[in-house]
C-alpha cells in the first residue's frame, strides 16, 4: 500500500513538471509572436513615415514648380493685355479722320497688337507624376482633379494658340505684307531693331477705309482675348492647386 502511494505521488509530480514546461513553452511562443507583431508594426510605421516624407518632398517641389509657372503666366498675360489694348485702339481709329492718323502711331499699335507670346511652362515634377502614374499615390482627391484639369486646360490653350498662329500666318500677315512695311513696325516696337525706316510710304488714309483691315484687327483681338481668358482661368486654377498642396503640407 505504501508503495502504491509513492507511485501515485511520483506520477503527480511528473505531470506537474510537464505542465510547467508546457506553460513555459506556450509563454515563449506568445512572446515570439508578440515580438514579430511589434516588429511588423514598427516596419510598417517606418515605411509609411518614409513614404510620407517622400510625398512631402514631391508636394513641396510641385508647390515650387507651380509658383514659377504662375510667375511666367503673369508675365505672358501682360503681353496679351498689351496686345488687346493695342487692337482696341486700332479699332477706334476707324472712327477718326484717316487723313489725320499718324503712320508712326499705327506702326507702334501693329507691333503691340502682334505681341502674343507662347506659353510652355517647364513642369518636370508634374510630368513625372502623370507619366509614372504616381499621381495615384496622392490621397487628396481634389488635388488630383485639379492637376488633371490643369493639363487639359493647358492643352486647350495650345490648341487656341495654334488657331491664332494659323490666322496670323494665313490672313493677317499676308495682308500686312501688301499694305504696310514690317520694318517700320519693328523699329517702332522692338528696342533691338536698328536702321532706317522703309523707303515705302505707308498710307493710313487707305488702310482705315478698308473693311478687310477692320475685320483682321477684330479677329486678331478675338483670338488674343480668348487666349487671355484662358490664362486667367489657369491662374485661378494654379491658386486652387497651391492651396490644396499647402493644406497637405501642414
């Protein structure tokens, strides 16, 4: 009987030790799993931090790029405003006595009226975002819409600009070639032009009695004004883009 009790006691001690070992093993596994989970979380957090840092750099570069684009746009817009004002002044001359219109005034106005500069802003940051598809990484949906709208609006400006170039090449310039000396226009408007005026005498009294010339000036004003309005809408769009970027950078 004593021997039986000793065997039972030994068996209980053995089972208790095994239970402790099992509990210890389970605890070790839990600690390893927790450690792995924490490591994964830390890695994800660090990866997100690096991605956010890279995104902030891109956004800041984009902000600086649109700031430079806006400066260029304002400079271009001033040329278009000058051109519009000159064409309007030329149209007003049709209501005056052509015999009293000074040829030098016409020279200057024709030069200013044809001062329609192209607008091709360098935008490598935006181009890379669109070409690579990284624009999808932007979390600001409004900003993405504005950026795509910007590219579309810029393309429309180039489309309208090509129409104006076609008008100048096919209609306006050929008419001037026959009725007014370009040399005088260049001398009156361009600071870099030198030399004597053309030996051919311009005749304002003839020019401002022709319906064709009036139509050409009006069409020139129309094309220029349409481009100027495009620039104004693009300036507003740049303001919206920069505002969205500033919000994301805060």
